[in-house]
């Protein structure tokens, strides 16, 4: 046993505390090497971090001064510092505890979380026996908090990067990639497991890849940021899209890069818009050079196959023959013009306008097929020869747009993508429509040229008509002005009336509030004054039965009926009060966890569940804005009814499911295997005092479901049910997500 005289036992290891130990900046603590490990010394640095005073802890057991609150100690009874002491006693060598968590009491006696890095050293007597231990400790709590904050900050930054529409990457100073955001993987179709060390450059279009790699190498050498436009592979469309790539270095104190942060922003739509605007300007220029519209259409078709299509064709409706003729066809490869004409032979315009060019001309609406696959062609075309030819064309995308003469559809432009592999986008469709609009102007102008003299005469006549219409319009404007003046007078009168109505509504609202208060007061009085006579009936009934039961004879049955009636009346009063309090005693809506509410309800229904040998399964439920008491009433009634109305020969099984989370509501279903009801009584079951069974079959007042409906409707929701006799019932509740309570 250790000696009670600590000074005597440790006389061989005493040191000049004031001169050495207290001067140590490192926290120091010493204690005996045998249980109960009495503390024998502590320096000022340790007092500061451990919230202790040397004079208060000397001579006290280590675990009394520093109780071990760790989960490991609670589970095993083993304390990390004490186990270290035991190892030192066995080995007579220092022992490191590493970094560990050990809570200590603050000045107010409350435990605070602390992290330490400690090494314990043996103190040996002349016989080389370990008689004491001293511990050198570093408080690393602040560092741990900083590390945790840094990890959280990094997690937030990664979350933000993954939420950005841009593609984001991070590389070290040597250019090794450390991170790509989720948008990068979605865009490029890469997985992060590619063998290439330069996976980012590998996704760039071959035409710009060499240039992009050189710019990146130059940036790594110079440490200068860069900005570059190139085409990047876009996996969802299996094509390359234009992006702006930017990279910026983070510099250390010496001005050297330590990290590179890069982004890629998709500018494909803007790039295409610029290219298409240039194309449209050139098309307009060529069409303005001549009034021969057929010549203009040929120029446009040839221009299209240079810029936006592998082949382009123009079809026009001939009023004299009633047919649709192909007037122009052009192909990027002149040798394949014959293929385009052969395509027309396999797909001639159908007069009924059910598909293709004829449909576009007849309806005056474009046809747009952004993606055409061989699988689609094989499924759509059944004739073997035609299918083989269509598959040989390597079709990828198709746009057909109408053009007009004086708002009358007279032809169509067809843009076909084949060998280029291009998939047309919505912006391409808008470009085609704009081009068709300019073609419409050119065709119209060309035809107007032949009718110019007649047009001059028509314009003169139209000027006269316009003058007359102007006079009529001025007359109508004058009449309308007078009508508006009269209307303004009426509006002022209407505003005055509305002010009076608003004042009346405000008065009625005040009266309604007063009526609600009176109703609430009446409910309290009713619950007290009506219940008191019933309690006396039951009390006196009990006295009659106890004292005169034998003398009453058959009257005992009457007495029992009287007491049962009084009990039913008491329950009825309580149910009526619950029904009225849904509105009159509602509390402000708060966040209500329905999992907690249903859990409390199931505790209340434990006895009924046990009596019926029932089972209630509950899914994870949402949190809603409501009065917690109302939600408890709602689930108490619905689950209670599901347990009550079970089949005599079958234990009740109730399921509470979260089945819908819409933009404005949440949907919950309560499903049972009970006796059910005839669906024709759906409106009746939610009415007050309505029952579908004889009173003796099942207890209750017929108010529970009326309370449920009133609660649901109060929160802007709905409730309904689906059932059939002997097949159980499903109650469907939808609760509004709005904060406002429906009064």
C-alpha cells in the first residue's frame, strides 16, 4: 500500500519546483506510480490548461481530480493515462499517449472538451523501481478546432464547386490534377479513373489540343494566369462544344504558385449565335444582290452547306400543278448531290401533309429532329431497300422550316446533318427560322418587282383608305376618351364604396373575434356545467348500486343503463369540445416532426394495440407547419379508428406511409386491414355524429373523423378515403406546405 506521507515517499525525487518546474512552459503533472495514483506535483502551466490549483489537488487520486468521461472508460473501465502508467511500471520506459480526447472540469465544475498530446516518464529510485510518474502535456484543443474548421471549410468549398454550372478543376504547382467537380464528370463523361495523367487536355478537340497543352505548360513555367477558347468533349451530346478555359494560380509568400484553380464555361450557344449572325448577314447580302428568287435560293443553299449543313434542299409549292417540287439541292460534297436527289425519290412529299416537307408547307410550322439514330430509322422504315438506303446516309439531325410570301406558306428549306455528326440545337432551329424569314422577304420582294406598277396604284388607293381610317380612328379615340372620363367618375364612386365595405368587413372581423372568444368561454362553461350533473348521476348511481343493489332487483339494469348513458354523454361533450377547439383554441403554427407525434400517439395506444394483438408500421414522416396538439389529435383518431374497426377474426395491421412530397403539399396515407366501409358513404363518415354501425358494435360518438377533417382543412389540406366492405380502408391526407392557417 502506498504511504500516506507523500513527502516522505518522494523525498528521493524532489526538485526545486520554483526554479525549474514552474518555469517550464510545458504543462507538467506528477503522481505516484501505484494506485490510487496520488498527485504529488503540478506546475503553473498545467494549472492554466487544466483549470486546477496545485494546493487543491496535491494528495488526491488522479481519477478523482481528473475523472475519465470517455466512452472507452465507461465500456471497459480502462483509462488511457492509467493504462500508460501500468506500461511504464512494467517497462520502466517513457510512454507516449499520442493525441487523445480527455475532458476536464472548468472553474465552474462543468466538463469541457479538451484534446491533448502527452508523454509520461518514469521516476526511478536507487533500486531502479518506478516510484512516480511525471507527465508532459500539450493542450492541442485549439489546433484540433482549427483542423475541424478547415475540413468543414474545404467541404463547403467542394459543395459550392459541385453546385456551380461551370466545370471546375484544381491542380498542384507541377500540374497534377487534384480535383474535378461533378459538373466536369457529367459534362465530359469521365470518371476520375482514367489512366492518362493529362485527362483534362485529352478532352479537348484534336484541332486545339496541341495549342491548349502548350499554353498550360507555359503557364506552369511562368506562373501567369491564362484564358483560352477551345472545343471540349460534351458526353451527353457526343459532340465537342466551345468553352472558355481559365486558370489562376495561388501564390505563396515568395510569389511562387502552390495551387492552380481552373474553370471551363460553356459558350457554345454564344459562339454559334455569333457564327450564325455572320452567316445570316452574308446570306442577306447575297439575296439583296438580285431579284431573281430562284437564283437567290441556290446561293443560300450553297452557303448553307459551307456553314451549317451537310446538305440543303429547297422545295416550293406549284399552284398551277398542285405539286411540291424540289427546286434547289446542294451538298457539302458535290459528288453526293445525287444522294440527296435519291433521298427525295425514296421520300417524295405526300399531298396529305402528314409528314416531312409537305407537312411543313401545309401547316406553316417547322419540323425539328435534333437526334436521328439508326435504331429510329430501322424502327420507322419497314421496306428493306428503302431502310438500307436511309441507313447508308448516316443521318444525325434534320431541320425543315417553311418560308412565306405575304404570310402564305409557299415552300420549305431542309437542313440535313450526316457525315459531320452535328446535332442541331434549339439555337440552330431559331437560325433556320430567321433564314427562312429572310428568304421570305427576298421571294416576296422578287415577286413584288413584277407587280410594282399595280402596287403603286394600290398604294394610292390604300392611302385614301388609310386617311379615311385615320379619320375614323380619331373619331373613335375621341369617343373612347369621353367614355374613359365617364369611367373614371364611376371608378371614384366604386373606390368610395369599397372603402365603406372594407370598414364594414373590419367591424365584422372584430365581431367575429369577439364571437370566437364568447364561444370559447361558452365551451369552458359547457364543459364544466354539463359535466358536473353527469358526474353526480354517475356518483349517485354508484351509491345506489353499492347500498341498495340487492333491493333494486330489475332496477339494477335500469341503473346500469342510466350510468352508461351518462358516461356516453360525458364522452360526447368532450368530443364536441375537441371539435370546437380545433378553431377556437388553435396555437401558432410551428415546425412539427410527425415522427415524434406518431411515436407519442402509439405510446398512448399501447394498451389497445396489446388487447387487439395489433401491429402499426410507420415510415419516415416529414416535418410540417402546424399546432402539435392538432397533429396529435389527427393521428390519434385515425390510428385509433384503424385499430378499433378490425375484423373479429383478424389482428389489426396499420401502416402509416409518407407517399407524396409535392411543391405545395405533403401526402400521408394510413392503411388498415379492418372491416372497411362502402365507398358510397365516403361523405357521410366525415360528418358529425355519423356512424356506419350500431352503437353496440363499436364504441364512439361519431365525432372523431369530423375532428380530423376540420384539422386538415384548417391547414389548407384535404382528406379522403378509399375502401370497400371487409377489405380494409386507406385514408389519404394532404397537408399544405404554406405557413398560413386556413380559418
